[in-house]
């Protein structure tokens, strides 16, 4: 079947295209792009709307597995905001063996295409190193490396680390896990070990492995790591590494508050001093205090009794986030995390918000924003047929109304659907149209 997308304004930074063109799709691929109107079985007139490659989220936290099947939540949230490919397993965390997870995606489909990192902490725990504050034994390190290697052989895009979340992981453990990526030169990505004024040393620690093994380095959600007055110097640090031969990039989400579980080391003693704040910057996303700001008493209570509680911490500086997105080495990512439908609004609103808040308010051009949502993450992941709209590319396409696109998710209602996404196609099939999911299983596993 041939489908013609007609009358749209095509923005394709991967091919440096920004103009009115039509697109012909056949058998899940784009087969022609041009000014004419070739014969087609179906014509979709988009009336001047923006036609972009399907958005790519390089950093989120995937849906759980229940009874051998994916429990859809965040992937459907991604689809509603125009994402066609998402990469989970970030911050060292997998919810399931990642190779098996990709097999399940191939068997059943998913709301979006799914790639995964092999999470260092996941395999650390699987090897028996359950105390995050204690070093792994030699035997545990060997087991960890063996299983990470298997995950990479099964198609994981690289290895992710959450060094902040496993203080006991020493340099030897970290380097041995990172070295698994040498075959195939796969990515190492990290929520680095420290933030705020300690971010520079933490970036140096992580980049040392990239330099040692010649690996591409991805620094995760830099806004929540260096968004407390350090951003300009962080970006200069990245530039220095890049100009001295390291393949380094960063990602960021377009919000001014971060999110993590209250029981993590982020909230270990000293966090108030690190962020120069009081308890009231912390907002509970779950439980009996949901929607409330913390006091010392409620913080201590929830941290002791409900350490998995998702929180939002309102401490990031808006000017630092805007500065990050102005840099050509920083791409967009959601860092979406959902638990029982609750969490940070970034899981439901990141991509529309990026356009509404950063393009329409003048921080970026629409072309540059689309680049950070499509070509940059596709190139970073080595996805040659995604993040672009040339003949031969996968027919993953997002069509949106530039004047209407906006996020609606809030900290009080984090799952509200965005507006202005007209249509999303995955593999040439309409997966989402005008506010409704048409098919939630068009996505396939993305393996490297």
C-alpha cells in the first residue's frame, strides 16, 4: 500500500531540509520525497502542518513486565507526544533482563520502538552485590561483566551507569563494566556520581573511561546535574573534552525541577547543604502526602517507610536549563519515570513542552529544536534509518500543529496528554491520530 503525506512543511535536520514537500510511503519505508503528487492508495493532506521525523527519546525508564508482558504506561505517554523510538535501561537500571525485554517487544510489539541500555546496577544486583554502599567482590565483578556482555550481544545499545545511586562502585568495577562496550564501540551513559559544585569531578571520573577505551560518552540529564549555577562551566568542560578527541554529548529535559525516589543516595545527609535549600523544595508524588511539600518530619517518615516514593525537587535554575539547550552538544531527553501513573510531568509532556516553552519563547528555532529531538539522538545511537525523512528511511513520522502544540501535564496532574500532535506513524502505520491511540503495538525492538 502506498500512502502520500501531502501539503506539509517538512523539517528534516539530518538532511538539512526545511520546506514544503510531499512524502510517499510504501512497505514501512519512505520511498519518495518531492514537490509532485505521485499516485497513492491513500492521501493524507496535512494542511501546512509540520512534518518531522518521529521524535527519539534517548533517556527514559521503561515500563515494567507483568506476567511476561509489558504493562503499557510510559510508552503510550511517549507515543501521545510524538515519540516513535525510546531508549530505556538508563541510570544503571533495568526492570527486566534487557535482552529478554527486547525479545518481548519483538514478540508483542510496543507503543513505540524500544532500545535498551544494559544497566550496571541491575547486573550488579543480579550478581549478588545488593549493598549499594559496599564494593562488589571479585567474583561479583566477573559475573557482572559476563552478563553485561551477553546483554550487549543481545542488542543493547551500550551500558548505562547510575554512579550516584551505587556509591560503593569503585573505579575498577566501573571501568570493567565500561570496557564491555569496546567491541562495537557502544555508548557508555551515566547519571554521574555527583552534582552541583561537585559535578566537574564527577564528569572527569566518567569521561576517563571514555578516553581510556575510546568509547562515546553520554552525560545524562545535565540540567539536573549542573543546573544549580554551574552550567556554563559544564558546557565548557564538554567542549574541552570534545576538542581533545573524546566523543561526548549530553542530554537534558525542559523542566526546572528534578525527580527521583526519596530513598536514593540523592537524599542522603548533606543534600540540603548541597542544594542550599530547605525541605520545602521537595514535593511528594505518591502516598498520603502526594502533592504536598515536605517538612523535616514528613521527609524522615516517608524516607523510612516508603523509600520508593517518587519525589520532585524544585531546585534547578531556569537560566541554566535554557543555557544548556543553546549548546549544540546537548539534545533533548525526557528522563521519564512513572510509577502507577504518578511521577514528574516530563513523562507525558517533554517533547511538546520543548517546542512550546523553548521555541515559541525564543530560546531556539524550530529547526534546531527538531534537530535535538530527531537527528542528534539518532546519530548518537547509530540509527541510520531513523530521525530522518529521506527516501529509504523508516517511515517513523510525527505531524504537529506548531501554533497549538503544548504540554498539559503538571506536577499535580503529571499524566495529562499534550495538545497539537496531529498524527504519529511508526513503520508507515498510523499509531496515533488527533488525540487517540490507533495502534499500541507498532513499535519493534531496536538492537545494535
